[in-house]
C-alpha cells in the first residue's frame, strides 16, 4: 500500500467533529485541510479530458482549480514559517 501523505494534528479537526461538520468545509484554511488537499491533488493528478464550464463538468473544473490554488497557498505558508 502506497503512502499518499499525512494529515497534521489540528484543533480545528476536533472542533469540526464536535460541531459534526467536515473540517475541510468548516476550516478550509487549517493545516489539516491543506494536507487533505495535497492528498486529494496527488490522487487526481492525472491526465483528464477538458471539462466544460457548465453543468457537472464546470463544477469539477472549478473544484480542481480551487484545489490547485489551495496547494500553492500551502506551499507559500510553508515558506513563510
């Protein structure tokens, strides 16, 4: 089994569990969310057909663009620390 990454221990995850909300939505800028975004990106990092801007294709296009922005933001935060 291949190791895809790790998720930092994060108080925001515990808070989200208590509130019964996904931490990726409840705290999208948390370190744990950034780790999950990296894992997701690595799983999805493959050649895919171009997506349309509307309907389900548009949704996924926006989602993948969001994930790319989050990945770059995570790298930027690492450089600042």
